[in-house]
C-alpha cells in the first residue's frame, strides 16, 4: 500500500507539472493531484519515476484523461500563461 501511495504521489506531482513546467515558482495544486492521479496511473505508470517523462506522457495523452483532470490541466495552463504574460509586460 505504501508503494502505491508513493507512485500515486509521484504521478500526481508530475501531472500537476504539466501546467507548471515553465513556472517553477508556482506550487503544485492539490486539486490537480486529486483529479489527475488516477489518469496518471492509468496512462503513464510505465514512466515512473521519471517526472519529465510522466509529464510528457500526460501531455501526449491529454485527450484520454478524465474531464475533471482535463479541466484542471486547462485551468492551470491558462493561469500559467496569464502569469507569464503579466511577467513579460512588467519587463
């Protein structure tokens, strides 16, 4: 059971990293971890423990993730893009 939780946590972190991969200052979203862990296990378990590979796998398989996970991914990607735009405007 502990091994499953460790793998699930790694996958949740990687899943969240999809939207945050270029914004290291942002924290991982607990909502993304909750909504995407099952999808990450189902679609990308073979990529564990390589977080960049899990992230790439989730991006490649975005069309196959659950609606809840996709919504979180889209929302976090939009927030990241807005933050980047704001940062660029401030320069």
